[in-house]
C-alpha cells in the first residue's frame, strides 16, 4: 500500500496479520488470530504542532489526529471532515469535551466526557464509529440494488453504557442492523430505558435471562459460528475496535490546549498528568498513544476500583485474575447495574469498571514488548514478530493459568509512562461528598461526580500529593444521573442537595416511553439467538427491498 504511511497500515498484536488498511480493521474488529489491531507505527506530531493546533476546535483537532492514522486514499480529506462534523454535531456543548477546574490551588481539573447522546464517554467514539460504518457501506453499495447490497449486522453485549452509545451511534443508519444483548434485570433502569425506547427499526435489544458473561458468550459464539457467517456480515462495536481508541485520542489534545489557552497551564514550565478511571484500558490507551505521538504528558495514572488487576500489575509485574465469590463479591447497588457482570468480579459502586481482565491491555503489552525485546533486532519486522511472540506467550498463560508475571525490565518500561491507584467504594463515596463541598467549583451549587469520575478525582488528589505543583486532569466518564443511587447514597445528608437539580430534562419521562425488547432464553442457546438475528435482518431487508 504505497498510498499509506506506516501509521496508516495495521497489524495484529499476535502476529497473524500485517499491512491491513484502516477500513479492514474497522470492519473486522478482531483479528483472525484473536489479536487486536494497532498501527504499524505510532506517528510523530508535525513540526510546530503546539502553535498550529493551539486554537483549533475539537473537530479540527480530530481531523489533524485522524489524518495521521487514515490514508486519504481510503477516506478523502473532505469526506473525513464530513464524518467528523456529523459525529460531533450531536453533542450538547460546542467544545464537545470541556475541561473544567475543580480545585485551582491543588491544580485538579476535570475532563468532562459526558456531553454526548447517552451522557457517557463512549459517545465520543461510537458516534464516530457509526458514521464510519455508514461511509464504508455507502461506498461499497454504490450502484447496487436490492439483495446485492452489502448489509452489516452489528452485534454487541453490554452491561450498560456501551449498548446505549452503540445504539445511538447506529440508529437509522442505512444497510446496518444492530443487536445489543444485555442481562435481564441487571442493568440500571436509565440504561435499559436509553436502549429499549429507541424506535428505529434497525435497532434490536435482546434481553437475555442470564449475566453479562452469558451475553458475551453469545457474541463470541456468533462470530465463530459458520452458519450465521455465511448469510450475515458481522461487525463489533466493543472497545477492541481500533476506531474507538483512535476517536478517544483527540480529547487528550483538546484538554491540553484548553488549559494552555486559559492561562492555567504554561507548557514551557508546567507538567501535566491525566488520571483515568480504568476498566478495559481503552480510554487510557488512547492517552498513551497521544503521549507516544508527542503530547507532553508526564504520567498517565491508572485509577481502578477494587477490581484491581491493573493496579496489582503496576505494583508487582504480575497480571493475574483474582476471582472473588459469595459474600466477598457482594457490593455496589443493584439499581445502578451492579449485577450485570461476570462471575468472579467484586461488585462495586462503579460497575462499568468491574472487570476480571482488561481487554485492551494487550495493545500496551505489544508496544512494551517491542521496545524491550524487539527494537534491537536486525529488522523492524523481526522486532514486530518478537513482540507478537511475547504477547501470545503472555495471553496463553492468562488463558491456561489465570495470569502471568513479566520480567523486571518490562515492568520498568511500563512504569515510565504509567502509575496506578486503587480506590475503594468507601473512598468513592467520600470523594463525591468532599468535592460537592468544595468552594468555587463550576455551577451554581456543589459539583456532583458520578462514582467512576470520583475514582479518577481520588487518584488525582493522591497524584497531586505525590508530585506537588503538577496539573492533574481526571477524566469524568459519565453524568451523575446515570448512577443516581450511588450519588444519592453519598449526598443524601448534604444540605441543599436535591437530585432533581442535576437530572437532565432528557431523562425525565424516559422510563415511561414505549419499549421494544426481544426476550432471549439462555436455554435456547446459540441456535435460538441465531434464529432471532437472521429473522429480524431478513424482515428489515424485505421491508427495505420488497
């Protein structure tokens, strides 16, 4: 692909695929060897980027960043600008992801990522991904009619936010059907209402009488099923899709430039850390990519809840599952969706981070393995193959033995760019309450954090104490109304607190709207789910092309 730079070509972390195009990796989602796609090279920022990009809007920054990873031979520049415009025109604030200051004395800032359609950070990526799918399908279907048109069947499992963000990114898209599975009665009422009240015909919500793990198992089985793959072109929307990581890189640059423009941050002398509430590692991986591109981030802080496999890795170099069961696993709030998750996790007040393993961590492992084991070999390709061998070795151990331990030089490399903090439920509640009491925060009353964002702020305060004078930007990943019961638990005794004051008008009456739900019996197995999907897609196609 002579028309592509190295950063516009993609490979699998496990070595089975090289030289793939951006379109191929977006539509595939997962590599055929079960690896994850990454660019062959992380691009460097252009000369004078700090001045040239300083006053750019979010959309203009996105264009500059995306252009480094997408060849104009695949998506012409005018088309890319249009995709970006459509993706972010749905956001409620002009800056898309504003950065606000919570505590000027302690240099604690908050990057608000909840101004999209479903009030969660995933909108930033999934609006973009939905428009990418649409662009590729329109081009592939040019001049085709009826059953000759390519049709994409998007399948996902959700414990809450991913489902609604995917649905809002794909609703009404031509030649796309979206099927989202969620565990019956185990997501929050707001999250279920956001998914099931969408009236668009191409949206299908499948309520499964099981756990999130059961939903995930169905998704994996469908992708491996030869029968459905002969009639459907399946695509994934979860965080393994490279386009989701790419979309999230932009807001690290936007936050940096926002602080510079405000006069709060002097790039010639000040230092900045980003503190990220972390579960599947996609959000903070985007920050790592930005840092490797040249954004001067002094440290990325991994902030975990009590499901702390990542925190333990940065402390010891051991990446090991640590299942908990029975009373030791209990916690969190059913009303906020705590029961959705896989067997073995600790249930917490921040359910979006309740994980046993982090699916995107494999991408970081590849980059570190290349730096440690592959960069000094005879050729770049030998180095890539060596990195892939190490990743496969580690992932095999994770699958067969429940974990692995890396050499000291690997852990040392990981701690160059990252540090970690672990935050308990009790500390999460305390942070929500403390920040609400802080003076001079944005808004007319106290600032209200959702529990995931509270974990980020708690870790940011620890970071500020460890490195005085450094600016810490915590990522706010969801609006507090999405996890209202945890917020109520923290603030119910606070004078003047009324949750209705922060309840978005879009949430009022949402749960009373008509719903479209297909109930799925786990006992029906793969055959039952396959039949539902095939029948629904056939019905859509018949109505579209009678």
